[in-house]
C-alpha cells in the first residue's frame, strides 16, 4: 500500500509499505481523507514540531476519516463498509490525568501522527491503517469526507473556547488565521461572542475570515496603536499562530483582567512578548492542549451542517501527490486547509 513518510527534513515522500491486518480489538480502516495540520507542516519542513523531533520514519496525519475494511476479533457495534471519523487520541487510561478525567493530558498518549514519544505513534496518511474500536465514530454516508476530516481541528478550537470560559457577549480577538484560528473564530461566534476579530499577516487568511463572517480583520503587521484603535476593548484573546509576535499582541491588546488562551505551539521565546504585562494587567493566561469530549461535539456539528466549513477548505490532493500538497501548504498564502484523499 502507499504511505506518506517523513524521515528527515530532506528525506520524505510517498513510499510502499505492507498492508496491515486487524488483530484482536483492532479495526482496519481504508483511508478516505486526511487533513494536513500545522504540526504536519512543521514535521515536513524541519523534521520537528516544537520539542518533538523525528527520530524514525514518521507517517503524519491525525485528522482523518475512512471506511471500515475489516474488524478484528472482539470488535462490536461496528460493521464493514461503515464511514467513520477517527479520534486520533490513544490515551493510556491508567495515569493520574486519565483517572482524573483529563484524558487529553495523558502522560502516555499515543496520539497518532506524532513524534512526541519514541517509538513514534504513526499517523493515518496511508491507504490502510489500524485503530481501536473506541476511536471510530460512525457517520452517515454522503457527508463530504474533506469536511469530516476537519473534526479533529474543530475539536481543538472547541476545547480552546471551553478553556476561555463563557464567551456570551464578550469581545474576542483571534491572533492567527490558519485552520485552528479560523475554527476558533467560528466557534467563538457560535458561543455567543458579540464581536470577533482575527489578525494575520496574510491577506488570504484575512479574506477567508471575512468569508466566515468575522466582524473585523486586521493586518498583524500594523502598528500596535492602530490595532488598539480598531479593536477597542477586548475581553479574550486566542494565540493561534504559534509565533511570539502573535502572543505579544494578545498580551498588549487584551483589557486589564482579560484572558489570553495560548493554543499555538511557540518556538523558543526571543523576548518580543512583554510577559510582565501578564502581572501588571492581572491577566488570566491559560493553555489549551488538544481536546477531550469536544470531539463528539465537533463530529455532530459537521454532520448536522451547523458550521460552514466551505471557506476554509482549500483543495484536495490524491495520496500519490502528497508532496505537492505539502509544498503548497509550506509556501502558504493561497490555502487554509488542504486534504489528502484516497486515489
């Protein structure tokens, strides 16, 4: 079968691998669609995502849906041929975080398509892959698979919204107009925010935000005082760009006693963000990592077409052309969410 693999930042591409077989408790999935995430782009571009460095060939892909090809012994409630959305989280269920109900913070999460541990937890950007019974969420036939593959990033956005607390009537800024930032903006509107703004360097990202219905878009290269004049009082800021200037903007632009939620994975800090302002303004500075119960809600929103994903979807590439898709994603400026689909 075909599989996309990243070994180093120089050595990457489509390879052939043996097709797996479903063992006890396992489900063999035939890939339908896999979204390219920002973390996948980091792995492709530099061989690492934050502190997670590739140490063996890694198949990326944690935003996926597919068709059940075969069921291993003991698997119930599922049938061959079903269309399912895959939750990529594979928590241990035994660490203190899992026992406390914070499964997304699991100390030994085998999150698919990640180099966070070694051996790496392989992803789903291949023709066939294995998952556990509980990772499969059956959905009706006929839902566009490119939309279903957005359930995972939408879950990340929903979790960020939950971390921020109630947004009804609040004024919100999202710093960063990639997939996660766009989904956070959508989710903030859904949560009742009275005003949602999005800032980004990219004109394409700002245009996309206008298309999804945000109230204001800002070129993040503009001077700080200009941004403050345009935005007015901001209650909650989401850092969704994964760059320090975006965090710096969030800290400066949010009001005193406001909330900043960091969603992006930041590189090593260079002193651009005035962290003392967190103290002086008595800000609530919160992290948001992956998702937990939000996954089912994300799938439901997509299936019931309660959220408009069309402006965010930028195109699909067959698995054999995955390199071309990644090259376009790395270049940026003309795409938000690119998807790898079955041949």
